[in-house]
């Protein structure tokens, strides 16, 4: 085969992925294959009856829990379009309204920092209108839309958690949704949160963090859960399970493609090698707080982790 442009090869790979998704085990009679009219009828039948509306997939997780690695891997899956760190009601970027950032493509940001800022209802209306347009466009070319929820904006900032809808609830109001929750040992993620300086709630204690984590899990109960540590132990098997849970096509070439995926929120591991890393020494104040936190014990038990640090 002559050399083909990379873009054409990528398009062919996606087309083959789509064909495999809708392949039939029942052979088509040879007489029908030779008839152009029959072939067109078969194409129309597939388009009308077999291409059922796809859900919007959402990955929910706290900051510093391995979500970037998981979503990078998902972004390499065939026919998948993943958008990172999405939350239309996030107020982290709009705290400094006296000196707005340059964001000419961000309509919602502009609405928030205007002299007369928009309320949540207006923001949700604009977000869902744009999401539906994107959903239609993505679906028309056979891709699956995956959103990486910026749950930190909702559950780990100084706002009333119950005063606003979650991303899942917002998307569910206009489109079908399929979600998973990914987690990491809460002591490890809290230590990383502190190390990154992301102290967006008060009091900044591990007990408060555990209570917020429990509220997050309650808000997303009955959704399948995947542990980051399990992915590090068996990356291909766990990635395959995640793809099954989200009804995404799976490719075992994800690890080799990881280095080409750029994604926001990539504040953790700098290497593309997937594997466990030794735990560093926990600060004394975190050890002391963890030892006396009932909420942390409840959270670790719920997630299946040892509470000891």
C-alpha cells in the first residue's frame, strides 16, 4: 500500500472502528450485495435503526486522584472525543473579577466577569445549548463524547455543595448520560492537594476533606467505581473494564499513545510510565489529623482502603 497522509490513516482507522462496532454475524446474501439498490436500503436501515443515540460519558473524580492519567488513556480510545475539566458552574477562574483573564473563546467566563454577571440559570442554559450542538456534531461523525468532570470546583471550594446541581445532573437534564467514579486513597490525594497549594476550602483539614469526599460519593451513588491503584497494578485490564462500563471501543495501544496526549490538570506524574510509586513521608500534622478523623475512617472503609497512614 502506498504511503498515506497521517490524517487519512487516522480517518480510516476510525472508520474501521465504527464498522466493527456495527458488524453483523449474519452474512448478507450474495444477490443482495451485488444490487446497488439493496445496498443503499441496507445503509438507510443501519442509519435509521441501528445507530441509537449515544450517551454523554462522564468521568467523576476528585483532584489529585489519578484522573488525568485515566482520562489520557481514555482519550486514545477509538472514535472518542474527551474534554478535560468541565464544570460550567465553577467559580475558581472568576474569583478575581477586577482583573479578568484573556479568554476570548470562553463565553461563560465572559458572562461571569461582566459588570452585570450572569446567574447560574443563564450559565446552565448557555452550557447545555453548546453541549447539545457539540453532541450532535460529534454523533454525526460517529464519535463518542466523554467529559472529565472538574468535581473539585463543586465539592472542594468554599461554596454550599447542595446549593447547585452537579455536572451529571446538568447534562442529564438535556442528554442521556453514562458515568463512572474514579478514586484514590484519600490520604494520598489530600497530601497532593496540600503540596499543590489547592486549599480552596476551610477549614483545610483531612476530616473536612473526608466529609466533602463522602458528600461527593453520596451525590454519585449507584455509579460504578474504579480505583486508581488498581489501574496502576493492571493498566490494560482496568482500562478495558472502564471502556466496558462506559460502552467505549477498546484498544490496547493506549500506553504507547499516552505521550502524545496533552490535557489540562496534568499536575501530577511527569512520566508516561504507568506504575506504583513509593509513598513519601506524610507531614506530621496530616498524620495527627488522620488518626483522629472519624470521617476519614468511614471514607476509607467505603472505598476499600486501609485507614492507616
